[in-house]
C-alpha cells in the first residue's frame, strides 16, 4: 500500500472518529443542559467562562456566534439571575464590563455533571505517554482553531483555506485574545477589500 493510500485511509478513519465524537459531545451537552435547567447556548457560555476566565459581552458574542446584542444581554441576565455569573468592572478600564463565573453552590452543582466525563478522560489518557498527549493536544488545538474560524463564516463565502491556515498558526495555543483578534482582522480584511487572502508564511 502506498503512503498516499495509507494517509487517505488514516485521515478517513480520523474523520469518522471525529464525527462520532462531535455527535456524542452534542448529545452529552444536551443532557447536561437539561439536567442543569439551562439551554445549550447558556451552557456553552459557562464552559467558555470556565476555560477562559473573565470575558466581555462582545467576546462572548463572537465566541458563540451570537449576532444580536440583545440576545447576549438576555443570556447574561438569565445566568446572573440563576447565580452562575456576575458582571464586574475591568481592572484597567473601570468603564469595561466583564462577565465571570460565580464560584458557589449553583456552579459546583453544574460541574458535578461533568465528573463522569473527567473519569473517562483520565482513564483514556493514562494509556498514552506525555509525548503522545502533546501530539494529540496540538492536533485538537489546531482543529479547534480551524473549526472556530469556519463556523463564523458559514454561508458567507469568506472563509478560505489560506485564511484557516493563518488562523490555526496564530491560535493553536487556544489563547482567546489572539483568536478573537485574528478573526476580527480577517473579517475586516475580507469584508472591505477584494485582495487575495494572506498566504501562510514559511520559514
């Protein structure tokens, strides 16, 4: 079997496994959201805040692909009323409003729904050495960055392979500020000019 054929088969296997994983993740999130009494978008908002810390309403809107400001405000209001989040002032700019997780009974109860998933994760990752885990983490980070870019351009015709390559190069570490800055810059460039997309730099 040629290298190209082996690569094709391996990529196909990985693609199918990824589709199964995504389907399971959606079903699990649906179940947890129902158990916690929140909708799925609210749950994803809480997941983002847990992963990234404080975020502004506009950052949440970008990350969750919410186009209406009123919808973001309503979501934050719901979560604040339920005791999951709170609005705070920025440390550097007191005029800035940031959203953060409230560590308390409600949040702890929500996180308990994820404990079985953590046990499964620990069991599976224990079967790999650190180098293998680093390799898997790099793939997932790059794939996450590419998927995040693509979902923001679904149906617009503005996302290209070159754009995605640049985004994954810049955001492979999963840094939210870098991700949002790159996406905003690419959106602006693609929306206001008809120049060829920036090509991936090689060294």
